[in-house]
C-alpha cells in the first residue's frame, strides 16, 4: 500500500512539474533561487522552528523586493516592500484575497476559522459580517470600555503584587477582557483559568499550523491520505491532537452560554445577544457561524494583544528615554491623582505614537498569513500565475529604512509631525492584514493596548533588573511562528511613588472581585 502511494505521489509531482514546464508564461516569474527538477526549491523553505520573516527578508538583498520560488509546481511569491503589498493585496484584492489550501490547518480543525476560509465562501462573508457589526468600528468597540477599564486596573494590581509573573498577568488581562465581551464569562481572579489556558494552547497550536512552507501536506495535499501509523506521517497524529484542542475551544464556551440562557439567563455578551436575536437550530449553518465568529474573537483577542503588551515592557526597559517622555506627557495632561482614560486619548499624542511604534517595532504577525491569487497577474514586470501563494513580510515592511529610518530603534517620535520631520506612515495599516483580509478586531485590540500602556506608564517605572550591583543586560529576541512573542526576559516593575501605589490598590474597593464562573464551566463537561 505504501509503495503504491509513494508511486502515485511521484507520478503526481512529475505531472505537475511537466505541466508547469509546458506553460509559456508571458513574462518571467519574480527572481529567486534556482529550482531543482520536480521538487523545485524545497530546500530553500524556512527550516523548522526558525523566524520565517528573517529567512524571507534575506531574499530582498539577494533578489529584490519581490521574489519567488517553486515547490512541487506550487509558486510562492514573497513581498518585502509595503508598496507591493498595497498594490497586490489592497488595490487588486479581488484577485489576491483568496487563501491557500492550508491543508494541515484544516486537518487540525481550523477549517471554520475566518483566517483559513476562502473569501468566496459564504461562511467567510457571514462571519465577517457578524464580526464587523460587533467589533468592526470604534463606536461598536466603545460599548466595551467599562470591561476594559476594570480589567486593566486589575492588571495593574496583579503586576504590583507579583511583577515576576508579568506574562501570566498579561495573559489573564487579555483573556478576562475578551471572555467577558464575547461570552459574559468571569475568569478565575487569582489562579489559572481553564478558558484562558485553553485559548493559549489553541493559539500556540494555530501559530504552528498556518505558516506557508512549514507542512509538506500544504504543498502536496495528497499526503493527507497517509495513515497515521505510516512512517513520515507524524503530521497526521499532530493534526489530530490539535483538532481536539480547537474543537474544545470553539464548543465549550458556546455551550456554556447556551446553558446559562436556558437555566437562569446569561450575562450580557456578544454571543448571548446573537442567540437572543434569532431562533438558532442546533447543527444549522447559522449556529456554525455564531459559534466560530465568537471563537475567532476569543482566540484572537486572548493572544494577539499579549504580544504587543509584552513588547511594551521590553521596549520601556530598553528605551528609558521614551518611557520618561511618555510619563511626562501623562503627568502634564492627566495629572498624578488619577489614571488615564479613553477620554484622554486625543490629548496624549506621544502615548498614541508609542502604541504605533510597538506595532511597528515588532509586529504581532511578522509574516502575514498567505494570500492566494485566483487568476494570472503581473507585478513589476514579473508574472504571477493563478494559484500562487503571496507571502507578505510585514516585519520587512515595518523595518524598511527607506520608510522608517533607524528601523531597529524604538522611536515613537517618528509618528509625530514637526516642521523638520513629517510623520512616518502609520503601521496600523500594515500590522492587521490587507484588503478583504484585514483583521475585523483591530479597533478593539488597539483600544485595549492604548489603555493598558497608558496606565502602566502612569503608575510604574519599568527598568532593568540589577543583580550584585550590576544591570542585567537583555538582548531582545522573539519567538518564531505565525504569532510572535518576545522571548522570556527579566524586568523590574515598581510603582512610581506611594501615591501611585494607592491609586493602583484602590481598584479592590471600587470594583470588588466577582465570583469566577470556572466551576460552572467544569460542571458543564461532567
């Protein structure tokens, strides 16, 4: 059986190679490494567990801002300049907004996730419509201001009490906000929460599932038929394990809200509102859209802002002058007797610039998810065949010295207009996707980051750890994967004064801790 399968695979690859060779393109493909017969550039793909954005960034020096390679007849086009992404993915989004097969992601249970769906799929349009209505504008996001206000204050208290657990606190804040908004769910206030942990696990697996070129089954889909016991089919077993996680992540909180509505009425939330507005039949397409729309909010909101807020603490430690300037602005505009609020946002230009610089300095998704071309096209005199995978290197876009001088330096002032210096382009138009694939939750993410960052600057000093009288030096590094986080680092976080600590601790009196609903969730599965 295996021998027949391998023979069929070889014949298929040979056929695709001959078919590709027989086509007479109107122009050459973008430049790239020389391919080998049949297998093409398989040896030029990023190695496992590497920063793929840095791998593809090398193409810019070698081949120019647009390059390509071919693997088993599949063309991959790498974009290393933002103007090319704007041309192809924004202006020509009707041609280049589809998704590749993402066969592994589908095997791993993500086929209903909006990031994986084809934009021609009716479910994609329905899901996007739901998300756009719920979180697609500043007006729709503003109704969640109170949730973000309370949870950001609780975050300050947790950090003040145990700064060594910073990453856990960041994840708890992000999870508490998105779970309350999406499902009306209250997390465990002082210990690990099952839904926060579940989202962390699911998104870590998702980040491994979607990068183009990581899984051979994405390039040779026939491999999906390999039995799990077959040598070389470890990806099948991995996909099955991942599928269990994502199935639980999409179903458990959905069932939690439905059960609450049946028993004693659910807390106000996006899902309870959707379910109240229509009679949803179990197993219907409408139920599927509701379940996965809210799962997309839950999964994305619980992980992506974590990366940016973690980068904030790293940047403030490494660039104390930026921290001091932001604190001075807050002290001048807001004062020192209260926390910054959303009403202060328009009056804090440097803090807003600092948020933009966080998105530029290290984008959450350094390599945006691949797009796919649905028809032949031309770009810069090069041919892009139908079915090509378009890989936008967002990290390269935000580190282009022609657009952002001194790109490796954290400089919020680059976004502030002055007579001597025009403001540099807003990275928010690069960091949240392109064209019909732009992230519908971007306004919610940016508002959450602003409030957390502004309040941390108002009450904390973030500095290097000092050990044995010496400052502990840090070399910033970031994890590989579709969603990238700063690697673990030591940092000192202390209240700026006793008065600032009093403001931090006032949250317990003004907003007493609610009872967690984790126990109700556990009873749901028994």
